[in-house]
C-alpha cells in the first residue's frame, strides 16, 4: 500500500505573513516594542508609514504568529529592505519578551525563507550586541542565506542614572563648562511637550531650521509628523532657545523608557557667537537630569565631533546584507562581499 505524503501542520512550520496595517497587529506585541525602544514603538512606525517612505515604496509588515514583527519596505525598484531611513537611529524586530533562542532561530528561518525571493535584502541600523541577533542569524543561515554584516554608523551615549546636572557638568571638558557659565544668562528657553502648544512650536522649529546650516530634509514632513505622534504619546521634548524675543535654536528630544535621545538639532548661524546649540543642549540636559531623572543620554546617528563633549561611550550600529547565493545576482553580491573582506584582511 502506498504511503501517504506527510502533511505539515501550519503551526509546526509557521511562516511570515503580511498584515495590512498597524491596527491589525496584536496589542501585546506593540506594547513590547514600545518597552524596547522608541524606534520600535507605535509613534515611530506611524511616522515612518505616513512620512518616511521613499517615493513608490510599499510597506511590508511581516508577522510571525503573534510573537514577532519585521517592519520592511519594498522599494519602487523592487528591492526589499528594512523599514528604515536616514532618521532611523535603531532598527530591530518587535519581539515578545523572553522568547527562547530556539524560537528566535525559527523566526529567523521564517524571515530567511521569505527573503529568498530576492537576490539580496538589506537591514540597517541594527544593534550589534543584541542578545536576539545570534539566534536570528542562525535561522537565516538555516534558510540558505548568507548574512554579510557591515558597519553602519556610531551611536554616542552616556549612562547618567542617579547623576545630577552639576555632577554631570563637572565631568565635561573645561572649555565647555566655561562657555556655559559665561553665556547661559543671555538666553531663555522653553520645552514643549503637549499637543496643544505643538503647532506653534513646529512653526518655530521649521523657521530656525530654514535659517540654519542644515540642508533641506529628504522627507520634509517627517519631523513634524514625528513630533505630533510623540507628543500625543507623552514622549516629546521640543526645546526652543531665544535671545530676547528671537528664536535662535531648536532641538527635538524623545524621552522613553528613561532614555533621552536627541534626534534633530538646528540653530541660526547669525547667532553663532552666542553658542546657541551648546546652550540649548546644556539646558535640555539640565532638565532631563534634575527634573526627569533619565538613566541615559543618546545622541543618535553618527560620529560628529561635538558629541564627545557630552558623552563618553560609543556603540556600533551595523547593517546586514542578506544574500541568496542560489540566485545569479545574489551569487555576484556574495563574490563582491568575499573579495572585499579579503582585501580588508590583507590591508590590516
């Protein structure tokens, strides 16, 4: 008698499925993302979907059972990438807490199977030392993909739990302390946190930005959209600095999970002798330490020299190129990756 084929029950081999919108996601998963990071919470993903997608891109919200979500985007070119852009300081899947490594490996394998449709898939802004990353990589490899890591950007930060503003300031360089001492009395500031005062604050921020050294934003509506969602969630700290009645500097800070992150800053170059950026940073940090008692300061993306005045620790954010060597374009990408790695080793 012929043996019947073995039927795999879907629960034994779960796959990623695309959900149509954020409202379709399990509430516990969204709550877990919010506890992990502002960049994994609902206000951030709302902003990304409303104002942070490249032209022609389509979001792909990939859900694994009710335990994991990979926010992705399919670009107009057809490429698949993480749902990230130049404003993203941290990208990570939304994971329910306390998932065992073997479950995360299964999740990685499901992601790998989904990504095999493309020769390469790029993930950006990942935390290099996260506990979930090794089992996720093991699952991707089990699905037949090669995960090629690359350094993406540095993230400067400072643990400040239990420290007062005065204690923190005493640890800063002497010339920074002297600038703050001499000039702080010449300015005033306000911090906007609630939606009722925000629209005027957004207008002031955009006016300062237009007078600053900054290049035009790649996504013009992004910062205003983010501020509105963050203010609704109680996470926004929009700092505005004035010389007399004139606004001269602005900074967007987010406070979530006792971490304060500065995401955007700008000042009017005509007031540069007053050191407006330095003074507003000092005033914001003073409030964050002495009033809000945050545990960490985070200075976002990049290795700008000024960040070392305010922080002492750097962590590396990485990217991953997921390569399918069974596709010709993927095989070519793998060859380029191996050649580049060989050259770097020889040059070391």
